[in-house]
């Protein structure tokens, strides 16, 4: 049996954050970004709209907040917006949202990876609904 002496590494990082980030493929999203995509699955299309004057006035009178306020990080908000649209509309996305996604610093490879993942998720959801329908009839 071999022995590996790790004592010499004590207190020394094995990988720095730059190493970990560099090791991530450019086409991949980070764990945080995938969380935003997962959360976007439950968001309604109405979360993409700015509240109207009436909604603002009623909010001022009765209090309350929007159900899903914009994310503070502009890059993550661009991702959320595109993900919400993709979850609801599939590949039929407005060109201005795709441009905003790329302007936020996302690559074409990340765009394709995102849409492929959401497409698989939508297919699985639809398959589950069909199976559920078959069981009830």
C-alpha cells in the first residue's frame, strides 16, 4: 500500500480560485447561474414586465412588493430574463433579449447550453404530464 505525505501541503491551498475558474469550460454556467435558471422555471412571464402606474399606486397605498423583483446583479438578471422566456416559450425568444444576454457577457456556447438544458427540462415536464394524464384516464 502506498503512502502519500500531505503534511507538506498543510496551510497551502491546493487550487486557487483562479485555477478553479480557469478549469471550468467556457460553455458552462456557474453553480449560481444554474440556480438562477432553476428558479426562473417557476417565474411567470409577468415578472419580466415593469409594473404599471396603477400597480405602483396601489402598492404605495396598500404596501407590498412585486412577487419577483429584479435581481440586483445585471448579469444574473439578463440570465433570469432569458431563462424565464425559454421555460415558457422554448426557442422562440425575442432577439433583444438574446442581445441583452450576450451584452451581459454570456457566450454563444453558454446560450446554446442554456437552451439545450431548458429544452430537456421542458420535455421531461411534458412527458410527466402525459404520463399523469394516462394514469387518470
